[in-house]
C-alpha cells in the first residue's frame, strides 16, 4: 500500500505539470504586456513553492518517524 507521502508526490507531479502548462500559456500570450504576465504568473510560482514545501515537510515527518 502506498503511503501518504508517495500519493501526495504522485498528485503533486500532475499539479506541477498543469501549473507549468498554465505558466507557459501566459508567457506565450502576445496580448499581455510584461506587467500583466508577471501579475498572472506570480500566484502560479507561489502555488508551486507551496506544493514543494509540503512534500518536503511530509518527507521530514516520514524520516523522523522511521528513526
């Protein structure tokens, strides 16, 4: 049976791929200027960092519980 951390990591990879696709679509949009692109991409970068931080926290908990 797969643990919580492994399931989270699997889901996180899918979410990161979706965020990356959305990010690239924003950057490729010729209708937006640099300021608009920055305003639209900042939340995506923040979401990505939250996902990565959560994974790191889960891995630390797993590591500590094994010790």
